[in-house]
C-alpha cells in the first residue's frame, strides 16, 4: 500500500507521543499509589476525605493513558484503515493542524491534572482538609488564570480532534479507486 509521506510523519509523531504518554501514565499511576500511602486513612483523614484528596491523581493517571495513548493509537489506526479501504487521503495541512492542536492540548490537560492532584495530596499531607479553602487557593486563587489555562487546554484538544474527525468523515465518501 502506498502511504503518503504526511501520513508517515503523523504516524511517527503520534506513535512516539503515545509511547511517551503510556510511560508517563504508568509513572503517574505509581506516583498515585505511593502518594496515597503517604496520606493514609486515619482519624484526621477519614475515608471519604482520603478518597477526595487522592482522586485527582487517579484521574491524571487515567487521562494520561486515555488521552495520551489510547486515543492517538485509535486515531492512527482509523487513518490507516481509511487508506486501506480506499478513502481519499487527508491533506497534509489538516493532519498538521490536528497534530499541533490535539497533542499539546492533551499534554497540557494531563499536566493540569497532575498539578491539581499534587496540590490536593500535598495539601492534605500538610494538614489542609478544608477543601473549599484549598480549592480557592488553586492557581494562587486566580480564577481567571485557572479558567484561561483550562479553557486553552480543552479548546486546543477538542478543536484538533474535531478537525481530524470531520476531515476523516468527509473523506469516507470519496473513494480513490483502489
């Protein structure tokens, strides 16, 4: 099968990203387990508060694996399957746009989850169990900065994914004649 050069470049980039993110996801999972041990359930930290304190790190682990590994692998497979079935190849600009939006957006999302996870876990380890106050202190208490960074991460990731999926959908109706 003839695979266009811009597809090869996307495959290489997204597969490398998936490898890095699966390793990062596994390290985050290990870090989550170790951090949970350092903040054990006790009279000061009852079970519900313990779960609420460590949950953001568990979410970072899951998001790193899903957004950073599973979804890129599925999208690479989808694009390759489209070529195999004779769909019209997507343009280099479309693939580059999807790459430059989705990958940094998903990496920033995982980084934000890590930051939030350690903000909570370290706060609990140092005796801060008033989560309303501790949540207000997130990003130094700057709600505008928090909203802007979360909005940037999610928007970049979503638009990159939408560009790729919509372009792929449109290419399905146009066979190349193979």
